[in-house]
C-alpha cells in the first residue's frame, strides 16, 4: 500500500511527538564572516553558531514551514529546530544511528541507518509508517549507509562509504575483540520504488555526500578521498550513465582515514535555485556552478573536525545551515534553496 502522509501532517505532528529541549537564542555567537560570492552571499555576512554540544550532528533538511530537521547520529536521535526561536525538540528518539535524512514527496522521512547489525535504508517517521526499504545487497548487509536523497518518483539514491580503520576498531571493541565478518565495499546504490537495491557506482574510494540537480536529471556524489564531484546522467528507469568528474575541490583536511587518495573530506551537498552546488570540505563550504566552475568558499570551520552536511532552510530558503562536529551554523544568503524540496 502506498504511504500517503502529507508534509503538513509531519509538521503538525512534531508538537505531538516532539520533546522540547528548552533551548532559546536571542543573539547567536558569530564565528566568522563570509567572503563575497556574487549571487550567492554578500561579503562580511556573519557566520553564526546556532547550536553546539551535540553528540554528532549531520544532514540538516529544510521543511516547507521553515523549520529544520537534523540528525544526531551518535545520540541516536533526529531533532527539529524552530528557526524563529531556535528551540529544539526531539522528533525521533530512537533513530538507529541515522546519518542522512530526506523527505519523500508524500511527507514521510527516510534515513540512512548505520547501527551495526541493523544497517538499512528505511522510513523513520512517522512512527506508524516505519519500514525497511533495503538492508542488503547481493545477500550481504550494507556496511555503513551514510547519505541519501529521494527523487520525485520515490526512488532513493544512497551512499555506503564502508568503514575507516578507526570505525573498524570501534566495532571490534564493541564485539569484545571478535573480528568483523566480510563487508560490502564502498559503493552507491539506487532503490527503485518498491524494488531492491541496485549498485550504480563502485569506483570511488569513500563515496559520501549525494544530491540531485534541480531538474533531477543529474546525480552528484562527493568522495571524501577525492577532489572532484562525480556526476552521472539519470536515465528514465532511475539508473545512471555517463560518469564524469565535475569541478575541482580545493579544500584539504588535516584528518586522515588511512584510505589514500586526496583528503578533501568532501561530504554533504546542497543545490540552490540556480543549480549551484554547495559541498562541505576541509576548507568549509565550497560553491560550484552547474558546469563545475569554482565560485568560492564560505569559510565555515566545524572544529575540531570538518563540516559534514549543508542545507537551505528558513521560510524563504535564504538561510544556509551547516552541520558538523556536534554544532550547527547558519549564513544568510543571497542565493535561495529549492522551495519545493526539503533537501
């Protein structure tokens, strides 16, 4: 049966299921200023820290009422932020270590769930619609699903970057020193509506962020160990073709994951109404044109690590939110996000 949950229902349900944290902010701390990027952001615009102190913070998405959802993977929760009061409420109290979140056209939330032993892509909200969309490929469980995006037709694209050496060691310790079994290699997948996961890309070192162009004719994927955005044309059946590199990312990270390549730590992405691409890297938020021209950098530093994800939010989608290292930042933009898409 097709799930039919309106966006208004999700927004309205937040007051029923949400648990207020009582956080209010009148004046937000300014942690930097933006460089001038014509048509994107005015030089000198403050970079404000909205929230901090979370146990990981990832993948903000902007709902149609102006509110923002974001994941707290290590806290196993998904939160809602009111942009007027900066009050935070818990939307999902048991998220199965959700990292990426996205919103289906019907209104329900889909997340990339990375808790080892129950890794999957599935509907996470509302509670009465929770279901698994995919949890295996070729008979093996996914390794560590990270980011995802849902197309208008209901198909879901997602990344599974695999495990770093540090993540592998954490799991070995969780399992009392027992070695881990075979794992799927890093890859990108597509789940057609009502179908099983199909692997569409397996040549990247660490596929991480994923996004669709404004018209949903192109798929963008970032590689944390690469300096290009990998781009595909999307076919009528949802599969992809014409793999190519788009633009050159200049950011570098001081962190290392032992996987080689170029340590840009490229992560989550957003697109605006002019089809510009925003990607978090070791330099902050890099902005590229649709053709790959490097337009500039918004110097947000999600210390002590790197920024993990980015999204447009607010009532008119003129606010860019940046998540990472347990904190959330915002920048008032000239550019506007897509008004009809949460991510």
